């Protein structure tokens, strides 16, 4: 199928693609809550004639397209969820949810890709299979809600792609890609990868007392927390620059009444880094700083660590194919040498197979911010669908020679998903970090 015909098959559905972008923008939902968005996408796909496999107890689905000829299976994602930014003028008034990261445009592009693949002759000359997946919960939000889902046995992991991989949905997939919208001036952007993170929750336990009448009877959990923040900040100069470490805490609880010594304070944060080993090293140092300052005040500390997202290492040979697809649409491509200090659960996919996470333009404003908009939906949705379709053709035409090159040349960090999860799960733990002994000694367990 010639490129002009490939692109025309997307253009035929332009109005519905752009309508999907508007509908999902106007109905934002956060991770594992995207039931309206998921149902909307399901209907779009079923109206095209696709048979869907639904996740069932959480939003999301996938479908497969078989060319009828043997070859690799390639997975393409669209992300269902929004972020939370209550100050955005178009945020949901009750939830603060808004698509200030462009996932709604990804879903519209995924629909455009699905529609184009139904065109007569769309699979001519291709081999293998294509999986299209609408996936929930990329943005790492509302950790307590996701922990409640874990406690109920509904999920094992907070991020959607990691959860779907764990469930076995991608067991026979060979390669994966996800094209993210961005506010770059360029039409497309390519980067080597991004950092991963562990989610951390520090709960300081003190003793309440009358703040004016008998503060000597209390143990101020808030003071322990604020001292711990100062100690952790003093560690920043020890972070190794090439590890791209980030530690960005928030104080989410620190007392209930001005007249009472706070008996509980809670700090939440990520520890981000380029490798799991770097994340573990710096996370342990931060734990030690927090435990030491809890002990200095006489408080105790519960450390809750939850696996967040793995580092993303884009397949270089796969990116070369994607760049060729981009060049069929535009010369305006930015290629960055350095890793991003942002995170995505596409890192889960790059851990176990050749996978990529390039970007398409079309947005303006600050990602996750109150001024974020899709100002060029044609680029963010229609051009994105064309680029993804062209990439699939380059990979699967000519007996999938280029896909086979990608598979042969990409170094995969883990030999299996089981090996990946074994490594990932070492970040999943709860530790009582401070204990007081009868002889007056204090034990710290960072």
C-alpha cells in the first residue's frame, strides 16, 4: 500500500478522530476510574467491527488484527487517563481532573489508526499481527485509592501497562510503541528514554498533647517531618549527576488542630533515577535521614515503598524505523541525546521487549499545568495516527525484515517478565523504621 493511500485511509476518518479528541477532553477521568472514557472508546472500536477483550474489573481493552501471514506481533497503546489540576479552567469542577498531558489525543489517534487498518487493502503486503490497546492509569495519582484496589485484589500494580503485563495480556507480543503528545515546536520529538521511580510514603507517629498547656507531654510528628525534609535536602549534593536523581516531597498531613501537638504527619514523594540500583541507593539514604530525624524527636516512622515505574530505555533500532515514518510526514524532528527526568510506565514495556515512546506536537502550555491545551488537534491526532500507521507498515512489510532487525539488535534489560517483576518487587515493602529499646538505645531500620 503506497504512503499516499495509507495517509488517505486516516484522512477519511478525520472528523470522527477530532470528535473523539473533544469528547474525551470534556470527560476527564483519573487512573482506574476511566469507565466513561473506556466505554466511549469501546463503542468506537466495536462500530468499526473489532472484537474486544476487556480488562473487566478495571477500565481498558485490547484487540488484535491478524494479517493472515506469520510474523511479529506489534502492540500500540493509547492512554485513557487524565491528570489532576484543579486550577485548570476546564478541569472537572468536582474531581479536578483534566487531560493536561494529552492522553485524550492519544486515544483519538488510536481510534484513527484502528479505523485506517479497516480500510480495503490496509493489510496488503504486511505480515504478523497488530494489537491495539486502550490502557488505564499511566499517570501515577491517588496512591491511596490504588492501594485500596490492591487490598481488594483488583490490581497488583498501580500503573496500567505494568498491571496488564502482569495479567498476561502481552505474553505473545514482540514489540510495543506509544506516541505521546507534546508542546514542542517540532512536529515530532525523539529521546533515548526517561527515569523510573519508587513511590514513598513516610508516616511519622508522635503523641498528641495540649499545645499550650502541656506540650512537654507530646511528641511533635510535624517537627519530625520538617526536620527530615531538611536532612533529605542536605543529601541532594551527594546525588550522582548522571543518575538523574529527583526527590520532590509533599507534606500531605501535619496536624488537625492548632491547639494540639500533631501526633501524625505524612510526607509523600517519588525517588526518581535512571537505574533501579541508583533509585535503591538514594532511597535508602533518604530513609536513613527520615528515620534519624524521627528518632531525634522521639517519634516513630512507618516507611511505605511501592513500585512506581521502571526507567524507560527506548530501542534505538526501533526509533530509527519510527523516524523514517516521521520523515514521510515532516522534516521537523527534534532528536535529543539526554534522558528525560520524567517517567512513564512505557518503561515496563522497554524492560521486557523492544519498545519506544516518541512524541508528536500539537499541544501548548505546561504539561500537567493550568495552561495546557491541544492547540493543533490535526497534528496531535491525525498526524499521529498517520505516523503510527506508517511505522507499522515499515515494520511488517517485506516479510517484516525491519521488525526482525529491531528484535535482533535491541538489548532487552530482562530475559523474561518474571525476571523483571522479581526485580521490580524489591521496592514493595513496609518498614517500621524506628524502635526504642528497654535499655534506652534506638534502632533505625532504613
